[in-house]
C-alpha cells in the first residue's frame, strides 16, 4: 500500500483536463437493476476470458453489475464458466445446485467461515437462482458452471478427498488418511501449521504431494465413472497441497504468499478451461487487485503478480479485464479479521486518486473503454500514476491512506472501467449459519 512519502500529487490543471477527457469518452450507463444495463458490455463477448473486478468485497452495485453482465454473456454469447474468488468446496455446493447435480455429501455449511457475507448475500443468491433456472432446460454438458478459485479450504478439501475415496476405493481412502494425518491436527487452524512448520525439522508437504500423485494415478479409470466427481476430488487434493504451501509461505513474507495464492487461482482457471474444451469461455469475479494487471501497480513494482497479469500473458487479446470503482457510499465490511460485519460509510476519495478524477468527470454511472487506437486521449488521461483505493473484507477509514490506497497506472491495469459515484452495501443473510441447525440446499435458507 502507498505511504505518504510515495504520493506525487497530480496538478489540479491536469486533473481538470483529464476529467474533461473522461467526460468526452465515458458512456453513461443505467442502474444494474435496469433491463438493458448489460447491453454496452456485449462488446467484450469476443474474449475467451472476461474478468470483472470490484473495488470492495461488500458493495451491492458491484455484485449486481457483475451478475447482469454475466447473465448477458451466458445467455447470448455462450460463456459457460463463472469462476469466483471463493473456496472450491463452498462454490461446489452452489455448482451442484445450478447444474442440477446431486447434493454434496459434506455436512459442512457453505461459506460458513469469515467473511460469510461475501457470498452469503441476497445479490449472490439472486444470481445463483437465475443460473439454476437457466441451466434447467439445457443438456448437462452445456450447462454453465459456478466454480471457486481460492485455496483456504484445507479442512473441507481434505474431507472431500476422503469422502470421494471412501466411495470408490476404501484402501486408497485408508492410505490418504495416513498421508493427511500430518495436516489434520491443523485443519481447523491452518495458520498455526505455518508457525509450527517454521520450527519443525520436517513439514507435511511430501505427504500432500504423495496424495496428489495418487489421485492423478486414478484419473483414467475414474473419469470413465464420473468425470465431475473425479475432477472435484483431484482439485481438492491440489488445494490441500497449495494450502500447505500457502500457510508456510505466510510466515516467510506477504509477497510469496500472495504470489502462491494468485498462481493457484490462475492454474485452477486454466484447468477449468481445459476440462471444458475448445468451447470454454470464462467469466471471473474477483477483486480489482486480483484481476487488474499487477505489473501496472505498486504491487507489481514490489515483485507481486496476480491472476490478471498471468491471464494477460496466457490469453493476450482474448482476455479483457474490467475494473470497478466508487467514490462514496456504504459498504459491508469488518473492522478486523474475524470481527462481525458492519455497514460502514465509505469516505469520499482522496483528491490525488483515480476515484476523485472520475468524480470530477461528473457522471453518476459510466463505462470507460480505452481499447483501440481511436481512444488514445482517454488512455493518456489515465496513464498518469495516481492512487487507487482497495477495500477488501476489512475497512479501516481512520487509516484509509495507509490501509487502502496504492499507486497504479489505470490504463495499463485494466481494459475498461465501470464507475458508480455513490454505492450501497450488499444485503448479507441475517445471522451466520448455525452448527446446530441443518442447512437447506444450497445456502441454508
């Protein structure tokens, strides 16, 4: 994140010129609730991967806009993968629902860990219900899937591997329990494993690698039985290995753990595309800090990369990254990790930020697309390094500059940008899931 010593204030006259360029090139868009909101986004349908960002993890307009764009791309342009910044086992519960698969054997509640509101909210439920209905009349192999890209699910992923092997090969299940015995004491507190591994003479990595190899050796026979079940189990074995590495990396430095996590998300997306075949077209939902090109931000300048940068290298012109931003309003967030969700006030953006520049442009809602040689003016206006705000699941307005701003070059970070001057908070489900009350499928409502 930026510090006061790294800020270079952009002169007011340049800000006025750049704001005028934005006004000239930006397109006014409707509310995400309007029937035709997504029409301007059909221009991105030629891409194989469309990445939709968010400047916070708790803003209703971002969720509703991504849902509306995704519905249009699925319905009219053949997109068939929705891959989100969420854990694989939790997203699998929703994928089973939207593709009309059998419910999971797991007794765990979906999205029961902090931050529960990030996916357990009204906006997500409405999209999931739409996708369930859309898929209902389609052949199974053409139904759009909903997948998680993240790696935090150590406990759930171990359980998923064992449940699968219990069904198809009890002897393999017994061996897997032996291999995972090293990790199971830490599965409910994986960060503690990372601290322990710093001081231990050995780690659990070799056992996690051995179990993944064993899963890969099962591939040919099990793909013939149930392709989806096998792919789910294999991915969970990959997550166990990635989580083991991630929680060790946490104690070696933020850069290494960030890079490991985003590489895992990229490789998961790649496997989803490969499994779907030549017709694969994916939409990614993740924070701006993941989907924008890290090389154009302070993150990249300090040695971090992200899924957006990796996708840019892999897909080039067949990939589009669309950032989202806001100036002010309300957001669902916590004041600290594992703290309760609150509806907080988002401060107006700093005068030396991109958000302030868009506010000066004077549009309530807009889409700015700077691809192509005929749009060099607006690209140039967004090429001066400025601060950019990132609010995750934690928001600390009292230390906003240090906690939530970083420097970036917006025209190199994204291909286009969606702007909402004022935003509202998502609507979390009332209360957290209870361990004593069985969930109804798939959200526990």
